[in-house]
């Protein structure tokens, strides 16, 4: 696998809304899935005024890394492709927060995933160290129920008490 097509990231629950004070940018995201197959997901996303088509492979290394291919597409194509997606759209506000030399993407979910806030940090290596903000909670890397593809099928608001934060 070519290195530039490999995504390495870790995912965490968020303990408080303190990240909002530290965010330097925020953007609304709407996305759907053309395919949610465990070996490959095909996602269509509208982020701001642009469309993005993404293909991701099966998670490796306990969910830390996987194949990822992205291509920007015209907004009208993304809107049309969203109509073809499987049921269960994801709506969220993404906040970007710089912590040391890393940027955390903090996703505050809406709709059927209201109440869920997850932070991801992209790394250059699986064992790379990074500064942890105070609002960063339990690590959920590799826990598939927090994958957007799964949240679109089994939304956070439908989870039982045993699965709540």
C-alpha cells in the first residue's frame, strides 16, 4: 500500500465543550454512504461549498490505520450522489483545534446522533506521541460503533444505557 493512501488516526470521546473556545475553524458537514461494506466504505460528503468522494478500506492495527482515497467533486455532483446513499445521513459540525503540532478534528453530531462529540487526531506513525487536551476523554479508536458508517445505521440516540458515555 502506498504511504500517501494510508490514514493513521486515533479517536476519542470528548468530556466537555471547552474545545469550542480553542477552535480556530468550524464547518458544517453532511454525509452519506453509498456503501458501508466492512471491507470498503464509499462516502459522499458536503463540507462547506464543496463535495468530497471518499473510499476507505478495512481498519488495520486495531482501527488506527486504513486505506483512504479522497477526491474533491463539484457540489452539484455531491448533492446528486447523496440522493443515492443508503438511509441514515450524518450531520455534524467539525471544529478544528490545534494542540501542539497536531490538529484535532472535533465532531459535534446532530440529528439522530445528537449528544455525541468525538475528536480525531491524524498521525504520521502509529506510535507517534501527541499532546492531549484536557477535554479529551476515553479512547475509542477501533470501536466500530463510533465509525460514521455505523452511526448512520445505528445512531447514538438509539443506543441502550450500557453503550452511553
